[in-house]
């Protein structure tokens, strides 16, 4: 069974249906064919940060993108450090 994907617009309309129009989560769930837990999560995500809610299609929030970039940089620096350690040990052994 393939995982269903919803557009940002669909999620925003579902959240508006619950928050602005006062439709209960259970009723919206039946009408939209979305699990109630998922609808509650969408409402929570929207209330936390309306501008950055539902970035969609694998796009990360700015903070998440920065964290991912920093993790890549740390991995690269660790690899460079390990190479330098091995080179230093090699040349130290060779000079004696």
C-alpha cells in the first residue's frame, strides 16, 4: 500500500476547516478521508509556525536545512582530521 501524499493547499484547507469554521476533527476526518490523528498533527504544526508549516515535497524548514548542512560539514571535517592523523603517524614513523 502506497503512502498518501497531500498538497500544502489541502492541508491548509483542512486546518482552516477545523480552526476557522469550527468543524470537529472527527467530522472533518470522515469528510476528507484523513485519519483524525493526522488532522490533529496538521493543526498543531500550523499553530506552531503558520509561515513554515507544510513545506512540502521534501523541502526542509530553514533550521532543518542548516542542521543538515552542518552535519555534512562535520562529517567532512572528521574525515579530513582522520587523514591528517594517519599522515602524521606515517611521517613520524618514517623519520625514526
